[in-house]
C-alpha cells in the first residue's frame, strides 16, 4: 500500500498494491517508482495503474551453493526487464 497525506486539506489517499512495498522514489509529476517483493513498478497516482517495469528472478536451487549466495550469504537475484 502507498499512502499520501495532503496536509492543507487533511486528506489521506491510499493505493492498494498486489505486493509489499520495499522502497519508493518519486519519478515525476504523479508517478512513483516502487520496489516490490517480486517486481519493480511505476505507479501512476492519477489513474492508480501499476505498470510492471521488471520482475525479480531467483537463481535456481540446482546451482552450486557458492553461486547461489551473494554478500553476507544472501541469495542472488536477477531482473527480467519489460518493454
């Protein structure tokens, strides 16, 4: 979920999303880039449409352990970019 509080009007707007938001950044007027659990998306605040920019790909479990772990033993991931 993304929340926006408009202080002058004291209104709260909510955008419900299919995944948990890990991070966000302003992308331009009325747009927010979202790092979600399994994807990266661009949310248009006016239309509430979420455009998937990339999907997170996990390294298959069949790989040797040393190739499946990155720094601090965390699993490696990759991205499949859309468009």
